[in-house]
């Protein structure tokens, strides 16, 4: 089954404790991205990757890092999480071209 | 820069009545337009897209959307709403001549009452 898999689905952590949210897709898509969803703001792009070893900042990259060492994986790293990073996070992938993006199930992160 | 506006935070309709969710966009190149739906505790599911061709596009679950270039709109419609259509709906735009970045609207919560 074609899918984007994020882990964990839910995470509660403390301020300053490094964490990684994993994202993996099995569709051989070139393009992958991370979004955060906040009430009234919709989805905002954090980082994106056009292909392996190619990443770039989205609209709200501060406090986040990403890497793209393999085509299928695109982890999101919070080196020192803060309470304002409490949010619902989505990973997405798509084939370069006109096709739609496929989204993971989301990761609800709470930073206390 | 590209952006999407969904002017209504909430839309309430009775089951069996027509449903419309409004979306306007701004993009410098050719617009690629998408509608996604989010059910509680779920990811976003693709409903339909406009890339080129016929201005009326049909998608999943009986939804359709009309692309209007002069009004820069891409409203989502369903002729007869179901209670199960209650969800959060997002409109998104991409610049067809640019990178692959999707810009989303703030979302519209649809409630269909029985």
C-alpha cells in the first residue's frame, strides 16, 4: 500500500530535550516536506527536499532541522524544543510534476 | 509569493442540501489547485485537483470544484451533503512554473446536521 509513515503519532516532551520525528514514504517520490498545523493558520511549510541531499527552508524553519540521506526518509529534528513548537506536524511526499501530495497521519507534539 | 484565502471558518448545512466551501488564491504563475479533507485524528486526504483543461473538476466522494481564472477562485461543491462530510477542508495552491511548494488556506470546518 502506498503510504507516508510518521512516528511517533503522539509525543509529550520537556523543553530542551532533543527529539526526532521520522517520516518514510514507499512511493519513490522525489519531493518531501514537513508542515505544522496550528488552529486558524492552516498548514505552514517548515522544510522541504527536492531530492536526496537537497533540502531548503520553508516558511517557518526556525528551531527545526532536517536531513535527506535516503530518498524514502525525511526526519524532522528539534534540537532544543520549546513550548511554541507544540503543534500537529505532517510529513508529505509527491512526485515531481503535477501530482498531488500524500500526507502522513500526523504527529501531535506537546512541549512542556 | 503565493497564498490562499478561505473566507469562512465554518460552514453549516443540513443533510441533503448543497454544500459550498469557498477558496480564492494568489499565485504569479499558472495555478495548480488542490482540495484536501481532514477527518478528526487523521491526516489530510486528497479530494481533487485542477491543473489544466476543463474548469469543472470532479473528485472523490461526489465532490467537485470549479476553477474561475478571472475571479481567482476554486470553490468546492457537493450537490447533496451527507453527515459524514463533516470535516475540516483545506484549499491549496502551487505555482505550476515554480517549485513544488504547496501553500494552504486556514481551513474551513464543515458541519452537516442530520
